C-alpha cells in the first residue's frame, strides 16, 4: 500500500512516516503543503492520502477540492489528520468527502491499523 502524507509540520510527517513504514508493507510519500501534495498525488497515485487541515497557502479543504478535480486522484480516499476535534469540525471534514478523521496527536503505534480500519 502507498500512503501520501500532506502536512506542513515536518515532525508530524516524520513520525507518521516512520510509524507507517514500521511494518514494512506501507510505502510512504511526503509533501509539505497542499500545492506540493496535489502534484505528488498525481505522480505517485497513492492508495490513501493523510491530509492536514490547517496549512498555510492551501488548507486541507482547498487541497481535497483540488485532489477531486484531478482524474488521477478523484476517488483516492482522503483521511484528515488534524487537531480539529469538535463534532462540527469533524462533520465538516467528512462532508468534504473524507473517508475519515484521525486526531492529532495520534498514536504512532496504532496509526497504520487506524488508517486501515478507516479504509474498510
């Protein structure tokens, strides 16, 4: 499985990538923002995208909209990885077409299993 992590926080990307790669069955691609993420998604064709909601220049809502406009990523599952935790915020992310929402700080020991569970 290939996962694209789009997050402006290098530490979050590092921990998420490390925890996803730990089992050996997940290939990880990283992007530091929405614009880069849309390009990398088109090139890498990931099986799932972990997307931060709060990023400069192009936030998560704008990024998922751009991903849906590309033929290559129109149906790629997107899971928001975010610090936004209110019921209304989570509902809003799901209304944008997210396959699910994982809350930061996430548990690195269970991240891969959490992603797989949301994809089922």
